[in-house]
C-alpha cells in the first residue's frame, strides 16, 4: 500500500512527508520561542528627581525589590533627588505638607510656620512605629544588592557637592548622555 494519496484534483501528495515537515517547523518555532523567553535578566532605570522624605522611598524600594528579583538596576539621581545619596542630607529629608492632598492634615496647617516640620515628624514617627527601613538602610541595601546608584555630574557641580559626601559605592560624575543610554537599553524606565 502506498503512502501517497490523491487529492480531489488528482494530484498525488505524500501525507507522511507533509506531517514530517510540519513537525520540523513546529520544533523550529518552539526553539525560537525559547530563545525569546530567555533573554537574560530584566533591566530597569529609574530617574530620581525629588529629594523629599516621602519621595525618596519610591525609587529605593523599587530598585531594591527589582534587584532582589535579579534585575540589573540603575537609579540616576538628579537635582533634589541627589540629596538621597548625600549621607548627611539623606538623614534629614523633609516632607512638604503644602499642596499634598493626601497628607493626613489640612493644607492650611502645612502653610503655617512649622507645618513641614510637623508633617516630617509625623512621617518619621510612622516609619519608626512600623519598622520601615530608613533611607540610609535602603541606600545601603540597594548598594549591597548591586544597584547602581548614580549621581548626576551637572547637579553635583551645580550644588557644589563634594564626592566624599555621598555614600560609599555611589557612582559619581554620571552625565545625562550616559543616563540616556541606560534608559534606552532598559526594559523598564521610570521617572520618580
């Protein structure tokens, strides 16, 4: 008995050959899908532009969490975000109560003398009461996990910061062009 069959128009074809070709094509496609799945660790670049106490947490929490998942993480700190990397300034970050509708106090109180100090005291109390890591602890954890915490060169010069004032392990003198290259190559880009 022949493995060839006739089609409706009388043309002979070999079903076993067609099946073998389809099986080979499926194997090729599965191999290609496997290579797409295994493209190495994900990468993320975060641009930290704000240095208030409440805005220092998001880039550090996201960076350390992504690093814990094995991601390659870079955080570029510019303008007020540079204070997060400054050892002395990072220990005294403030919260601005004015213009923040989610603050648990009326904006009017924030506008009064001592309003920001009250908001900062409140947030620091909540951080301590809940056992939340401090900014210093998050910076040190991020660095220990391999997060590249970068200090903007232009901002460092603008604010006349000494490189020695930054935490050990911070990458200094990073320009905007380098930051842009990191962003262009990253799987995830965030502006905080």
